[in-house]
C-alpha cells in the first residue's frame, strides 16, 4: 500500500463527499479509490468513514485523523514547493504591491538592484494606500506599513521598524527656535498630513503619559513628498516616518526634534499569500528583501547616535 497516496485519496473523498466525485477529481476509477480507503482503514485497524447508500460521514477517529492528514499533506506540498522553487531559475512576471510612502522612498531604489540580480523577472509594481486583497487582486507579494490590514492567513515577515520623528530644517530653527517640550510645538508652524485624527493635535508619548499636543497647521497635504519639500524649504515642523526622510537627518538637511519623546512606530511587513507552490520569482524577492533588512526590530533609517 502506498500510504501517502491513500491519505490523499481519503482526504479527497471527504472533500467531495463521495467516492465517485473523488474518483473524477483524481482521474481514478471508483474501484481504485475505494480500495485505497479500504487499505488505509485496514492498515490503521479502524474505520474512518461511515458509508450509507446516500452519504458518507466521518467517524470520530476519522475526524481526528483527517485533521492530521491534511496538515501532513500541506507540509509535504510545502517541502516540494520549496525544493522545486530553489532549483528553478526565477522568471516571469512578479506583481508587487507596496504602500506609496515606502515604495517611493525605499523600494524604488531597491528594485533596480533586485532586477540586476534576477534579470529574467519582469517587475509589475503598484503603489497605493487603499485597502488591497493580494489574492483577489492577483499580487504575488505586498509590503504593508503600520496599521494596514492584510489577511491573517498570509505569510508575513517584519522587515523593519520605522520611528515617527518630529523634524525641521536648520533655516526654520534658526528663525523660530526649536521646541524644548511638546507644549512648545503649539507655537510653531506645522506641516500636516490630511488625516482627520492629525488635523488639530499630534500624539506624543512622554514619561509614560500620552499627550495630544495642539498644533497650528501652516500646510496640509495628503502627499508626504510635498510636505518634505516644504520642510526642506523652511516652512515649518513636520512629523514623518523615518523611512520617508531618505538621508535628510544624516546629511543635516533636516534636524530631529524632541528626541526624548516617542511619537510612535510603524512596522514594515512583507506579505505573501502562501508558502505552498510559491514561485521562484517570489522566493528570490523574499530572500532579497530579507537580506536587505536583517534586523526587523531596528530602525535602519535613523542616524546612529
């Protein structure tokens, strides 16, 4: 008896609720399907299915056994897929979804490096901050930021942790001075995202206390690149996730303010639908990104202190 084959046949019979329908799905005769299940029951010394003329039902032992069999079959398929993808040369089209902020500031500079390493993969990249269903919309892999939601059944790996920072240009600080406490921010011109929850207050954590600091908006925009240019031009203070600041802090074009205060953190997560039957292109991209971000608990974009 081929026990693995009998397990697959048993699981398929339960899935279709019929020996005949399972036989069609497996491209086997009814007799072969019946014999596989019977051989499995004989090997186990117990009945897995209750058979009547009208329907099949699992015995209590059959229910427990089916759960384990399904996991075993998934693990085997997963192992086969990993081995197969590692032996295949990456090729075809790789559809990538990414949050716009990370896509414009980080992914855009990484993709040419990936393309150079994997020349036979065609990149199809979509940037959007709208809710996206990777499977339904046909994406192979996605990069999600912060509170963006994705299906819990997806495979997810955190790439990095981005701190939210308060910053301004040296020219602005020379003209207006730097805030020393969170309350001082209320006296400054602020460059603000067009989010309702940020329109009048900025959240700050300080000494285990949550503060909603009132602000005066000098500019409001739904585009982070517009706010960054305004900050570089000295128009005011802004809050930004560190990954969107490029090397502004390290170069001194912008100065981080209120360093002792916590304005929040955003996780950067790479998500893909399943380890099973993952393509060589997806595997190569996942490996590439993991190598680029080896320490997911840290913020690689803030200058070392």
